[in-house]
């Protein structure tokens, strides 16, 4: 217990998995908290301080599944292993305790196991430090080795955290209040660390030792805040990996200005990576456009959509690669074929270098690198005008330049067996013919087995027992198995001199012979040495892979980049998407643009999507700066707004766009408020949320921003709402002077748009046809003539009486000049009266049900009598 308590004291905030034989046991509060979460029984063992000790255990070979449950439920788990063989401990004395130690703390941000990770999502660990000079976020993906540090203004910190969507966020204790909302928005577990862990000087030392350099200049000129954030991160990785820290790539540096800023509310409204309805990938932009065929490609695309670029040259470099694959369909197909065969290089490599890999990780390296080499040939054999990104990827994937890596692939191709076990300790993963020593021990083992097989016949003859069998189990090893009756002869002289009794069971008796014991031991020894040899070879391969780390990581990045470029081309062809022209202007000029997700949705229902143009220009030259959009509910306003923002995001992510043509001046920030929902978890009503968010927009949007706002100012009294909507529209036009689209129900605003110098109106067309409203989903210049609210209500199935009533109220309101007068309540007839007037009578209902063409003259006459009777009984009052 003392050993347990000491380990627990070092990891008070984690559940301690304490290895005892074949189980990980949990004790005390850990057991009580974890047992219900992972659905195992809580038991008791011994006593501590006079009370029984609560205990729960999981079998070690199933630990991963239980770990996954605990991590998902927000726990951390410290894994305390036996550091020596119990037999070793015994040698020191019968009472000595097996040495144990925590070998790892499993936390949401430091996972590496395939079973614990989502293959298509990055798993980032981020560390934030805020100081007088600003804020810095360092992040790493332990599973792939990516490492980056990003400088941000303190005000941009939350958005930057949300953009990275880390699984776990580290901060010093004093920043807890500041970073809690960011962690919540990003869905990250917040882990607080003591301030000393973010000391810049210690951090510099730590980074130097991690990357084995004497000065940091080679990586860039880091500020103290950046160093602190990196130090906080590296310290935690070391702590959780208990010394065997994974190799990270040298830190990349960037600033938030390199990426389009997209706040959490905008991400939600635009459903970039997650659909709001499902809360998962489904229904999102990412799910809609993702045609990648590898997990790493999926992760890269998700990262690109989450963080579109702002640098025109970099955006164009990505677009060049996509354009190439659009043109070169055969090459695209070839590359995608190769990619399908590639495994997850980066994650396999990390597991191998941490000593957590298995035979299948070696196979992933072999397949990934070999597929990369073939894809490389397709990219490099193009001639002079191949896009830079593809040439770079081709070079990174070519094995010619790296003999060590090429050798590794070749030997893996020969070494690995066709069917690979999950775990190295299961053995049998090295193919025959690869290693002479292994082949020899295996031959020894197999020969002995053959000898044993021959023994069965020999013993049967010797004893005269025809049904004698040789069997094997883990307790006795090889043994002779016969029935009680047959055994009698073996138990008597002379046979009992050779056949040694081992065990009597119900119905069978077991014997062995000296010869058998010897052979059994020989087979076991050969099996053990074969396994030992395999493990040695595995270790050697893992070491070779780790030595080729740089090359393999570069190849993994190149494969992902190729996958994304080819996927964009694939999707572009399917969805009729085009290359956007991105420049430094302040315009957004789209012809025939579509909302990719809504379009896919309506197409699934067999309907068509109506493309629409959009013209915006912050300078007011090639289009208005502020566009006010009106039109009935359900006409397509919010779809139109969102599609404009999505065009910018896709284009700057380096993807093709669903439009006939798009010219886009780089957007540095996009704000979308479409369909605000109550943020009740944070104690705010819809209106309050909307105002907080609107405040953020008016305070932050600069000339390069793109703002799309849907129905600001609902949720309060009409005049208040109109006044707010009015002032917000005016502020965007006059003060922010950015590209903005504003959808509203307040028709008064259309007059404002006409009056403003760079304002304009547009509306979504709808028409009435046979008393019903038909949406054309078509954007036309000018304001909508009416809002058609009552017609939409009718379409939604409001009772006829309520519709008639609304029409009457509307007519009076309009007649009174738009002002809401108290007298209206007195002037209008009562609801009950209107309801009676509009109710369908029994006669009407009967008439409606008649099909005159299907009636015989006799039936018609009968019906007439019935109707007359109903009319008579209902009385003349209600049946006019
Ligand atoms: P609003 O914001 O005006 O209430 P929405 O944008 O939510 O309307 O659109 C309502 C529905 O109309 C969408 O769910 C979609 O099915 C359909 N829709 C919208 N725009 C188009 C379009 N351009 N072409 C075809 N259908 C559309």
C-alpha cells in the first residue's frame, strides 16, 4: 500500500492504474469515481485506517478500451507499471515488493494509440501564456510530432485557441479565469500548471536540450512569451510521457495574422467543421467537400479549412496544385490510387519511436513510403511547369535522396509476414527467409513438433493402446491423454517405468515421458528464442525508423498535401467548382455562387439549387460595401449570406469554390451571425448573446473584414430592434467600412441602404401562385415588396382561423399607418367570432369529400338528401 500511496501522491489529479499481475487496479476514490464511468464492479480489499479499501480492476490487455472511456469522460490516467519481473523481486527475498513506477500519464492532449485517437482529426496539446507583450500559443500534436508556436494579440487569444481546437489546453494557474471560456468554446480540457513551469529561461534550456542545439537562433527569434509557452508545453509532455518524450519537429513560428480570423460563433454559424444539428462532422462544410483518401489528408484538410490563409502567394501555391490535378485527371487518379495504399506514416512513426509501436506500424511505414515513392514518380515526371507544391512533395517522397530510408523500406518488404499480429509479443510477424538465426530456431521448434507428432504412433504401438493421443496445454505442455480404462496398463509395471503419471481428470488420465518432457522444453526454448529474436529485429527496425525520422515526417506531410490537392480537384469536378482569383483588392465578386452543403442537401431530395451572384466592394467601386437583403422567411436569405462567407473561406484555404467565377480580395476576418441560438449555458438570452457578438464585430471589423449578419435586433420591442439594426448597419458602412451583407425583416432599413453612398438593396424573389407562396431562391436587386410572413405561416400549417385573424390584424395595422395603436385591440372583432366565421362547416366538409365523376345518379340523389338533412339540423345560423 505504501508503494501505491507514494505513486498516487505524485499524481493527485489523475486516476492511478496500478499494475498487479494481469490487472490494473484502482483504489479508494479513484475506484469509486472510475468504476461507474467504465461500467465495472466496485469491490473491496483489505483495510486502511480501519475501513475496507474500495477497489476496481481492469485486465491489462483490455486497458486501452477502458482508457478511452475515462479520457472521454474527462479524466487523466497515470499508468503505474511493474518495472521488473516478479521473479526478480523474489530473488531479493520472499517478502520483497516488485518495483513499480508511473511510466506515463494519459491525458486528452497526449494520446498516441490508434484506439484512442480519431484517425481523421488532429489531437493537439496547446499551451497559452499571456504577458505584457501579448500572448503566445505553443501547440504540438504528440501523435504526429507537429510543433508550432503562434504569437497573438491578447484580444485574439480566444479565437486563436478555437481555431486550433486543442484536445487539451495548458495555462498557468493565474490565467485560469481568462482561458476558461476559450477552453470551453474549443471543447478542450483545461489543465492548470504552476507558474514556474512557464519560466522563459528554463524554457530556453529545455528547448535547446529537446532539439539538441546550443543556440535557438536557427529556429527563429523567439519572444519571452513564446519561449514561456513552449516551455510550458514541453514540460508537460515530459511529465506525461515520464521521460520517453516523443521527438517533435523543430518548432514552426507563425503569427495569427497569417490566418483568417474566425471566431467561435462564426465557426458555429457557418458549420465549417461541425454541423450545428448533429454537433459532429456530419452536415459540415468539411464533410461536404472532403474527398481525401488518407487519414492524414483528412486531418490536413480540416486544419486548412479551420485556418484559411491571408497570404495571396501562399494561397495561390495551393490553388496551383489543385488546378494541376483538375487538368491532369489520369495523374490525379494514379496518385489517389497510390494514396489509398498508404498508411498513417506520422502516427505509426511516433508510436515506434516511443516504444509503443507494433508490427502493423512497421507495415504502415513500408506501405506509406512505398506508395509515396510511386506517387512521387507521378508528380516529378511532369516537366517544367509542374506547380511548386507538387515538385516539393515529389522530392520529399522520393527515396532516391535517402539511402537509409530506401533500405528500410526494402528490408521491411522482405521482413514482414503477410498476416501481422497486433502486438509484438504475439510473434510470428517476421517472414520466413528473412533472418537465418530466426529461421534456425523456428526449424528447431518445428522439427521437434514433427518428432512429437511421430511419437504418438510410437507410443500407441509400444503400449498397445490404439486410441492414445498426444495433446498440449499451457499447464502440462505436451502430454499423453488416455481414458481411465486405457490408463490401467500404463499405471502398472512394466509400462509405469516409462510412463509417468501426471494428472487424473474425470474421464481422462494424463502421462508424460522423459523424452516428451525434454522435447517439450526444447520446443518452449526454441519458441522463446524465436520470439526474442523477432523482438530484437523489431527493435532494430524501430531504431532504423527513428533514425529516418526527418525523412519520414517530410514524406508524411507531402502525402497529406498531395491528398488534399487531389481531393480538392476531385470535388471541384464533382461539384462544378472553379479556381478563385485571389488578390489584394477589397472586393468580392461572385458569379453564380452556391452553398455547397445546402446544394448537396436539396440535390439529395431531387431538387435544384439556384445559383446567385454577389457583388461587394469595401471601396464602393465595383459593388456596394453594404448590401441589405430582404425577402420572406424560407426564401433563402441565410443560405445566401452563409454561402458568401464560405466562398471566402474555401478560396483562402486553397480550395476551389462552388461558383461560375469568383474574384476575392483577401479577407482577414470573417464574421457570420446567422441563426443565433440561446447561449443559456452561459446564462445569456438570445438577445443578450446577439448584442455581445454584435459588439465584438463593430469593435473589431477592419477594412479587410467580411461581415454577414442575419436579422440583428429581433428579440426586443419592434422600435428598439429597428433602431439597433439601423445603427449597426450604419456603423458597418460608415465606421468599419468593410464588406457587409445584412439580412433583415425591417423594411425601413431598405430606405437606409438606398440613402447610404455605398449601400444597396437586394431581395430574394418569391411570388404568389394560386394563393400560395412560391420561393424562387433568386437574388434580385432592390428591396422586397412585402415580407409575406402570413403566407409563410400558412405554408407552415397554422390553422386557417389564425391565418384569417392575422390578415385582419395586418390590414388594420397597415391602415393605421404602421403605428401600433392600442385602439386596434378594441376595434378588431373578437377572435372567437372570426374563428366561427372561418371554421369549415359539416356540409362543406362533406362536399369536399365528394368525387362527382364517381357517383351514380342514384348515389348523387342520396347524397343530396343527406346534405339537405345536415344543413337542416345545423340550423340556418352557422350554415350560411
Ligand atoms: P431564410 O433565411 O430566408 O429563412 P434559408 O436560407 O434558411 O431561408 O433557406 C430555406 C431553405 O430554402 C433552405 O433550407 C433550402 O432548402 C432552400 N434554399 C435556400 N436557398 C436556395 C437556393 N439558392 N436554391 C434552392 N434552394 C434554396
